[in-house]
């Protein structure tokens, strides 16, 4: 009696396990099929984006120089190649600071001069096309005192002028703007 029950119960368990496995596996197979379709769509979309990006890059314009100047290559090998992460991070931070200063009108002359020099570096490095000249013209226009009326330079420059004129170096070298200020003695 025990052996009959075991063999009958074993067949029932085996049959139930096979049916249960099929029921559990069916949604998993459907999920994998749906994920495969999604992945295929994503790959097609990415391929389309890459080809569109290549077409956009081709229509952007030819670089002004075929290859970087030798002096640029030499400086790059001596400095940038020694610590590429440091220089790449520095350039990104530098660009952000220049942009924020120009937007806010703070230290506009220095920011415009830095922007102009950065544009020259991009030309010498062979990394830009003729559209860079618009940025250079804008930088030249900003060198003329932009930011003094509506920017932060309206408040920063008079403060710096008073501070600089009060330093001993400005009085000794006569390198001051306007009249030197004297510090009051106690």
C-alpha cells in the first residue's frame, strides 16, 4: 500500500510540477520576447541617431586647419598628455566660468579676452570651422566695456578701483586709476 501511494503521489507531483513550470515559464518567455523587441527597437533608434549625427557632423563645416600647428602639438605633449583628466576638467570649468561671467556681466573685459584667446587656441588646434569667427567678433565687442551699465561690473569695478587705489603699490608706482586714496591713520 505504501509503495502504491508513493508511486501514485510521485506521478501527481511530477505532473503538477511540469504543469506549474509551463505556467510560470510562459510569462517569462513572453517577457523575454517583449524585451528583445524593445532592445531591437532601441538598437535601430541608436543606429539612426548615429547616422544622423554623422550627417550633421559632415554638414557642420571643414576645420580651418587640416592638422594642428606644431607648436600646439608640442605644448599638448608637454602638458595635456601628462594629466589629461586634469586639463579636460579644467577646460570645462574654465568654459563654464567664462560663460557665467559674460552672462552676469562680471569681469567682462577679462572674460571676453579669455574667450578670444580660447578661440585662438581652438583654431590653432585645428578643432573648429569658420563659425568661430562670430565668437571672436562678439568677444571683441565685449572688450569695449560691456557689463558696466547693466552687469555686475557696475558694482564690482568701482569697489576694485577704490581698493586698488588704496594699496601701497598703486601709490608707489603711480599705477592707479583716478586719484589715489589715502588710508586714514588712527
